[in-house]
C-alpha cells in the first residue's frame, strides 16, 4: 500500500525491516540489485536507528503467515538431502532451505524439534493454542515463544513493537508493502525510490515441499490464531490502518483465511 505522503529520501540511510514469511527474501534480493540499504532480520536484530533511517516494511495476513511459518519449520527439521529427488535438489527454494537448515537448526534444542513433529500440522498447533491441559499448554508455549529464528513468535508485532513503532516513527516509514500484492507493491516502491526494475527471478523462499493438506485450518484454529496475535500482529496492523498504510478493507481481510 503506497502512502500519499512525500518523503525526501536519503538513500544511504534506507532500511528494510524483514519480517519472516512475508516475501522479504525476494524483496531483499531485488533491492540488493538496485540500491544500498540496511537489512534488519534474523529475529534478534531490532536495533533500528530511527533517528537516521527511513524504513521499508513488508507484511502478510497473520493467519497465512502462521501456516507458512509452521510448515517452514516442519520442513527445515525434516528435510534430508539424500531423500530428495534430483528435480527437488535443483530447485532454488529447496537449495535455500538446505542452506538455512545448516545455519538455524543448531539453534534449536532436540526437544523443540520433537515438539514441532509432535504437533505435525499448523492446524493441530493452532487448535491447541489455548488448550487447558497443562502438559499440552506447556508444549504450545515452548513452540510459540522460543525466540531466536522462530517465525511463529517473531511476527509483525514482534518486529514493530506491537504497533508502537508505527505510532512513534511513522514519519520515518517510507513504504509498507504486502505479500499478497507483491509485484504491484514492489513496482510502487520502485516508483517511490525513483528507480527502475526490469528483472525477474524464481521465487527462492517458497516451500515447494509443503502439501495442500498442510494449509488446512479449522474454524477453531483460525479463531485461536487471531486471538493469539490480537495484541501483537493485529495491534500493529491496526496502527498501520490508522496511519493510512493499509486500507480498512485490507485490515478486515487479514481476519479471514
């Protein structure tokens, strides 16, 4: 969504807040060919220089992001190079995931990996978010609140301080784009930056190993996800709508799956 306000751009102080599972890897790859900027990612880097930088942010429907985050983690834990077909091994998305696995998996305990496999699906985890059974609730907490490299925990609200970043530094935001409107929003960003992009790349962060059934969510699961992120991701999105970065219609669509 392109805001109507005009900002004088200091390109040397441009920053990209890369929220996981919003298409940020592809945006960053394209931007790297066009302009210098400071990337903030890897879930533990939030030391934004708000007095000196202008920000690009990419967002996504939190429900879809939850499903993508779980399936991504499930795939990273279980992917084995020797079990892949030759076609899968040649796929850039799979190659990327194998590289990321080597970096991130040592950060997670065997218990965490076991719990991801115990839930087995985004739907089962989502349905269990507010379960009353103490043992299961403890398992949910471990999966959802482990911080480093965990997109389930580190979402829109985590990166944007549950909307406080939008309220306090709105004048420093240059652009907010949406994963659902990727191509058009990136084109609008380029116009904002007064740069031209004519290239095209294969999407390198899509989980081609996830199956259609892995995206299923029950009504309870959807309701629980919305409630879980009510004071974090949705609080940040509400602030974006208040400041004109997304429309009311977009905000309302983010409560649907």
